[in-house]
C-alpha cells in the first residue's frame, strides 16, 4: 500500500519486525499484523465562515480487533496522513494488549490546523468527519478518543453526531468526553498521571531520590502539561517545558502551577512568560536532567540529536518520539527508556474505565480511578522490567514482545475466518 510508505509507518513496522524476530512470531501472523485490518479515507466538505466550501481529508484506521473493539485517538494536525494514522493504530494495538485491556488498536485524524478554524468551522468539520466514519465506529466496534489537536469538546460533538444518527444517546461511542455526557473523572490528566506513575517506578528501580530529580518536558499540551504538574507535585524539579514555539528553562525549577495558570490565560506565548530563560525545542532535548519527557510529536529524537541527550531516564509521553537509529544510540548511552506503549498508556487505561462506566451507567470516584490506574501501570512496568531482564532485551522490545504475544495468542485461538 503506497500510502502507508511514510517515516512513521516505517518506524512502527521496523519496531514490530525487530520484536517479531526476537520472539520468532509465526510468519503468517507477521504478514497480517504488519498491515491495518481496515482503513478508510474520507473527504470532509466544510462550509467556512466566509461562505466558501473547503474540503479536508480524514482517515480512520483499525489495526486489529481480535481482542475486542478497536480503540484510538483522533488527531487534528496539518501533517496527518494515512501512514502516520496506521502507525499510531498499530502502536495502540500493542499498548492495549500490554496493559491487558480488552481492545484492539485504531487511530483517526484529519489533515487540518485546528487553531486556524473558528469554533463553528471546527464543529462542522468534526460533525461531518464523524458522519463519514460512522459505519466504522460504535461502542462495540471502534471507540475514538482525543489526541493531538482534539479535546473533550470535539469528543462531545462526535458523540452527539453518532447519537443523532441512531436516535438515542450513546455515551460509549467515544471516551475523553465532558463529565456531563458520561465522561470519567481523571480522564483529562490520565496520560500525564500515567507517565508520572511509571517514571516514579523507574526512579525507584534506579535508586534515584525524587527530591534530586530534574525533569524536562517537550510539549505543553494535554500530556506534557499534566506530566509537568504532577511531577512537580510529586517533589521533582521541572527545569524546562516547551510548546511548538519553544520553551522556558530554569535550573532552580519552574513554578509550574503559576506557569500553567498564566499559559492557560493565553495572551503570551509560553517562552515569553517571565518564569525562566528561553530555550529552543532542540536545546531542551539536550539539557542535563534526570528525566526527559518528549510529549509532542513523533520522531523528535533522531540520529542527529540522540548522542547529545543528557538524561538518565527517557519517558516517552508522545507516540513514536524516538527513531530506530536514535533508539540504538540511546540504548548505547545507557539511558533507561520507558517506551511509549508503556509510558503513555494511562490515557487509554482511563478511557477504558470511562467506557466501562458508560456501559454500567455507574460512575466511580476520582480515588477509584487513580488507584486502579496506578495498579495497572505499575504492574505493567514491573512485568516489562522483569521480562526485559529475563530475555536480556531492552524495555522497548520487552513491552512490544509482551503486547504482540497477547495479540498473537488471540489470533491463534480464534483461528482464520473463513
Ligand atoms: P496536544 O495537542 O494537547 O499537545 C501537543 C503539544 O505539543 C502542544 O504543546 C504543542 O505546542 C506541542 N508541539 C507541537 N508540535 C511541536 C513541535 N514540533 N515541537 C515541540 N512541541 C510541539 O497533544 P497531546 O494530546 O498532549 O499529545 C501529545 C503526544 O502524546 C502525541 O504524540 C500523542 O499521540 C501522545 N498521546 C496522547 C494521549 C492523550 O491522551 N492525549 C495519550 C497517549 C499518547
């Protein structure tokens, strides 16, 4: 499939191939799992505020559904393409299996710069996209969630569009919704909180005191801002954060609560706020720190900058932030990597809680959510660490192999239809 031939899809397949070879995966399964199960490209005509109609391109890819409905976010970003969406869908499959969630992987996206749309345009785009992918989604089929450029409001519009088509409210068709329509407590911060839970486990493993821990976070959106806030609350010193325009550095630790308040008020770019010195995104990645958290886009740590990393732990908040060549360099430098499919699985874990609550029409307390999230994430971390030790492999390969093995078992038990 030529449309899949993109750097991000090549990265996902190369990682899969490495893990599949190490585990000697059945060759028939290998061919199937390298490709999406189902993919859809849609045209999305949108009436813009000035009256003209603009046509956007959207995608939804389901990588695998052998273990349950497929699950995965929806990304609004100008660079979205089929290869990227298919790669993200594949990573979702391994992530759900690693955390033992009864889901397969999916992903969706629209090639659009959402910040350049008015609220009305964004709503019309979202509703038309939801209508176009309607045949694929549903609480028992495929359940979208937020990702880069989308949020709870976008999920609410998708839930409403789907519900209007079937004639009754279907909260379980998406996760990451507002609380008023069946969202879950703790979902918004879940990915960041999960990054912190596994980072704390890694610090414990490496015998590093949280009070001497410094943290640099690339990306200050959903994942990055909550990771920075909760690391700060846990007692670490967050010395740098950035968004697409660059970041701020303060060796004594940034005042994250005040910084967040000022950032959310808008008005000034992050790197113009009076909390530290300006740093570029490239400089941030090379800062000396205990924990580096890439929490923006994929392929940020490359063969070009990997040898300059000066962190002890790389906690991958983003999906696919490290290229294959960079991964090799990072391992050689002895950096402890918490791979993306483990580090950022908090989002899909609490999405799973939301879906369960919607199905039961019974909602949990915030403490239930946090305790269960911590339980699942620390045990996935422990199993991955142990597996990596017993197989003498990296945390990334151990996480991938565990996830892939569960999916392979499901395929082998179900057999080939027809
Ligand atoms: P978001 O849109 O809320 O935030 C993205 C952040 O990255 C913003 O601060 C943006 O300014 C910054 N950014 C964009 N391009 C950048 C660049 N070139 N350099 C530096 N910074 C840049 O998105 P998010 O939901 O926080 O997702 C971030 C990453 O985490 C993505 O890789 C996403 O797939 C992954 N992820 C998100 C979730 C979730 O629940 N939202 C779950 C798992 C993984």
